[in-house]
């Protein structure tokens, strides 16, 4: 009661000190409680969090709230007051605001209001806050720094109501009276209070009051005054607000409130009202709040309301563009629908859905070989038809669904695509196979040189087909080095058999859906490659080449494609191959699958077990010369546009030099690139000779030379040789050096093994170090060779530090076939005897001295011939593999077969 009486006496004193002219326009406090003050939101999302003006009504429904003792400049001026920190924007005097409060702030405001002190100071934070952060009290931890975290100028407001909202947050209804400056923290609380300094009453007195007499021309002597500038800015602000109201009707009630309750001639209140309408950022509004000069404040308010006007114009333009686009689309849609209806009534065009159903049924009739599928019953159509019963049942079911669906629905397009695939497959259509062995052999020989194993296997298929009357699907796997013609022979096989050809690569494939298809529930779903193959070739028995099967992805989140290939490449399962998209069994047993790989060891075991492996060795020098002469050179000259009359010729000696100096790999891919390069350079010379204008660009080195490619002119076309030596050691190899033979996915290669002894020591096991990127298997083979040699010698290597190196250290090496080579090198080192120069060897060595068989004999023999050796030492159990080699590979090469290491020693140290 004492506090209320004190507040009443203080309000009376303030009322008496206020001039009557200044109090005349102010509404009474009871009018604030009885009349509805409505202010609409400024359309800024989340502005109500920081006290943005909203549509509110102040009623006299809270009888417990103390009566107001003053409004505006007549409100009390306490020097210490409860303070809140605003998150996003400041509040301006003269406006009613709805403010979101945190629980602590709501409780504190309600307590102040109940105690008869319904006032609060509100300051904007300097740091940006979350979008919907509510206003809160200063926490005890930041009281010492609270004045540094907020702007110094804020708003002094009266709390009219505090209510809890539906979302759990409290809302306070505030009437802002005046500006205040924060001075210091006077009470730590809780709740904390700040000392504030109230701004004095802001009143505008026009200096140009009419006392200056006019001149003869009717103008006053003072042409421009501060009053003129204030009136001009005020008029601009009022004009901008009126334009803003026309652009956005939401501001209309703001304008009505302002004109009814505020003197429009007061520039201070006009500036505050204009700033409160803006949806600008908090720091920009804070600048207008802190400005004391009336002209500067009017300029700031004019900038803010002008920005808001331009923003409203932009919003209106965007809205008009969207409406225009929508109305145009709707008009086009209505006209199209009317056009379709008219055409349908005239019988010119049928409905799209009916046309689709008719198209699919015509496809079925074409497949079944009948004129009208509607004449038969469903069971008769499915029985003994070309389309399997399961697939035909799915087609009929989807057709019924399609007829019931709306054209604009998503399910309609899914069903249409599914029917398009089902009816687009070549059910029952197969190629007329050719079972002529002679014609098939001619077709294979015309395109490919050598490859006798593959050709023999295809001719076997043709022969079986001629006897049986048809060929069931087979799965072949061609394994060999790159550039040996594995991929290109696929089309030749299809041509020899009279079938269609389809190729797809699975190198790096990691998604099982590429093989099995996607489920229809996914957007953009489609069948896998096997079903796509049938639709592309329009036959059910094509030759399908699956390339790079040894480079399949190793599975992951999208499944294991190698496991998906098991069903595809199993003759007992692919007769009922189930694609995830079609979801009906499809017979792929009549397809001939040909897979290619560089390394069969990288193919998963279950998958490799389903294939018939045919190994392709690399090409020898004679093979490459023949391939270049018969295939590569004619093709390169044709692609370069050269005719036989141009006098272009390739010498066989030049081809030999080209192969030995530039293209030593197992295949012919590098050789093909070099021959094509020579063809292009010859074409350039021909053009320069035939065109006088281009003759001047010919280099001096080319003048006078013809178009013959010989050993002497080869360097002009391809540059200097990449390989200058056939061997690492031209003369006799030193002690401890032996030439071995290796086999990789790239073909065969000659590989030297070097052994050296660094120092002698005490008796005991020798220390062994290896270099050259040797794999674990080769490391074990090296230790086995060392221990076997030690068992043959009487402590000759005991206590020594031995080092074994295999040159070409950048290339990883692994495998057991270097066992006899390492043992021979160590024995040469121990006995200080060199190994014969013209010998290369291979074979796995056991601990007891047995020489075990190895693989890749053909590739290793080709590597030995390429290295120019005259003798090769092979395991005795590989005699059969050597005997099966073509005679031209065994020519000028003497093979020796060893069953034990004793046989190797007798050959290596024969001299």
C-alpha cells in the first residue's frame, strides 16, 4: 500500500510539471485499458520474439493489475528498473508490442506488475541471437559484463499483461513510453536491476514561425531553414508510408492507428512510427533509436521505410509473375483438355490411356502371331503361347490396373514403363543360327590371327550344333594379357554363329542392380544389363560379352555383383533368371556368354567354377609381324586416307625393329598405336607434297625422303627406341646372377635374380635380406632355396650376410616359380662359378630338392625367345605343356626338363 501511494504521489507531481499543451493530445490511461489498440505485424518471421508490433487488444479484464499512473512523457521516470535483453530488434516509443519471454523473465515481470511496478527497460543485444530466442533477464554470470553485451540506448515500457501461450512460452503486452540509457548495475538481484537515465521529452519547435516578413516577390528572406528540411522529410516519409500501404494492405491499420492517436506534425513520433514499420536488421534499427537529432532521425527513418517500400514492390512483382505463370499453365491445360474432348467427340483421336492399352495389346498380338488377341479367352491366350504364362498373367494384370488409373498419377507412369518393358522383349524370337564349320573358321580367321584355342572351341560349338540341331548357352572365359584380342573376338564369334552381339563391361561395377535390375518402387528403375541385352538385340539367343570380369567391385552397401553373376552364368539356373524389375522368370539359357579377364586368380572361386576357361598367351615376334602385316598396317593406311597408288610401303625389317624397340608387351595394342602414328605422319607428307601452299611447312629432314617405312627412316616417324637392349647383361653374367622366367597378367617376362655376399662372420645361420618388392610367397621360396643350398654345402654360407635382389624394383613380384632360380644364384655365389649366359629357368623348389611344376609355360617361353636365349630349363612335369606349343615357338629354342635340383645344377654349370 505504501508503494502504491508513493507511486501515485510521484505520478501526480509529474502530471503537474507537464505543460498543458504537451498533455493535450495524450489519451488517458483508462482509455489505454478500455480501447482496442491494434498493430499488425511487420511480416518479419520471428519479429514477435523481439517485440515486433503485432495485432493486440488491451482490455480492462485484469482487475488485479495496478492502474497506470502515466502515459508517454507523463509516465514515471524511475532511476532503477528491471531490464531485459532483446534478441533481434529494438522497440520504439509510442507503439504497443507483444514480446516473447523466457520463464525467468515472465516470472520477474509478473512479480513487478503485482507489486505495482509495471515497468521494464529493454536493450538490444550486440551479438546476433537465434531466430526465435525469447527475451530474458541478465544472468548473474554476466552481470559484470552485461552493459558490454547490449547497446547503451534502449526503451522504457509499461507492462500491461503477462500471459502464458499455448506453446509454453509467455507473452507480455508492452506500451513503450520513451528512450533510456543504461548507466550501471545497481542491484544484482535476483532479479537484477539497471540504473537508467531517461531521455527528456522530445518536442519540435519550428524556427520558421512566420515572423519573418515576406519580400515583394512573396518569398521570405530566409529561403531554406531547418523547419523546411524537417517538413520536406516528413512529407517524404508520409508519402512513402502511404505507398507502402497501397502495396501491402497489412500496414493499413498501422496508418489508421497513427493518424488517429499521434500528431502527424510531430517529426519525432513520425520517425519512430516509420522505423517501427521496417523489417530491417536490428543494428540498423538501433542506429535510428540512438539518434537524437531530428533531421538525422528523419533521414534514417526515410531510408528504412524506403527500403521496406522497395521490398514490398519486389514481393508484389514476384507474386504477379507467379500468378501470371500459373494462370498461363492453367489456360494451356484447359485448352488442351477441351481440344482432346473435341477430337474424341469427332472420333479423330482416342484417349491417351485407350491408345496405350491398344498399343500394348497390338504388341502382344504381334508376338503371338494373331490378328486380334481380344478374340480369345484369357486361358486360351496363355496356353501354349509364345509369351510364358507367368509373364502373360503379369501383363494382363498390369493392363487392368492401367485402365483404372488416372493419367496424371505417378503410378500410371510406373505401370506404363513396366508394360513397355514386358511387351518390348522379343519373346520367342531367336536368330537363325549357321552351323557351317568352314564358314565359321573363315569368319574367325579373317579378323584374328592366331588364337587357335578359342577358334577351336567355337568350331566345336558349331559342329555340335550341326549334329544336334541347336546350341544351348555356354559360358566361356578368355584369360590373357591386355591387347591380345579378347574383347574384339566376341563380335567375330557372333558373326561365325550367325547371332546378334551385345557387350557390357563389369570393370569396377559395385551395384548388384546393374545385373539384377532395380525394384519398381524406385524412381527411374529399370531392368539389369541381361534384360537390356534382349531388348537391344531383339533376340533371345545373342552372344553376350561380359568384359573385365576379374575387375568386379568387391561388394558394399549395394550388394555383391559377383554373387549376382552366379545365377546369370549358371546353365542350370539362367533358364529362369529373375530380374528384380520385371519380377517374372526369363529364359537366358540360349545365350552364349563370353567373359574376358586378365588374371583368373582375381575371379571369385564359385564364379570361375561355372566358366570354361580358355587361356590366351601373348604374341611372339613372328606373330606380331604377321598381325601388323595382315591387319594393323592395312587398317591404319585406310583410316589415314592413303591409297596403294601413293607409294606407301612398310618393310618387314622395319616392323621387326619397331616391335623390338618400341612394342615389347605381350599384346599388340602399343604396336597398333605406333602403326597408326606412322600412317598419320605419312599422310601429312603426302598432303605437303601434293599441295604447293603446304610444301613450305615441310621440315628440311623430310625433304627428299619418300613414303617407304624402313629401318633407316623408322626413327623419323616414331623417334628413338624405348628399349635399346634385349637383356640386362649383354656379356657373361657375373657370379650370383641367373635369368629367371616370370608370368604375370601382362604376359611373360625375363627376370634376373642377383645374389651377393656382404661379409663373413662366425659360424651359424646366415643373415638374408631381400629387395625388389617381393611378395610373401616369393619370400618363403627364397628361404627354402637358401636352406636347400646350405644343406648341399659344408657350411660354406654359414655366418655370412647375404642379399638377394630382383631388378625392376618398382614392379611387385610374387609366386613360387623363382625357387630354382634363387637356389642357382646362391649356389653360384657359394662356389664362385658363373652360370651359363644363354640359359633361362623357372620352377618351384621344394626343401628336399624336388622341382615342382609351374604355370604360364607358353608365356614364359615367349619371354625367353624375346630375350634371345637358346636354352630354357623347365620342370619335368611341364613337359606336356611345352610339347603342346606351336612349332614356331619351339624353333631355335632347346628345352631342358629337370625333376630335381641336381638336374638344374648339371645344366647351369655345364661349362
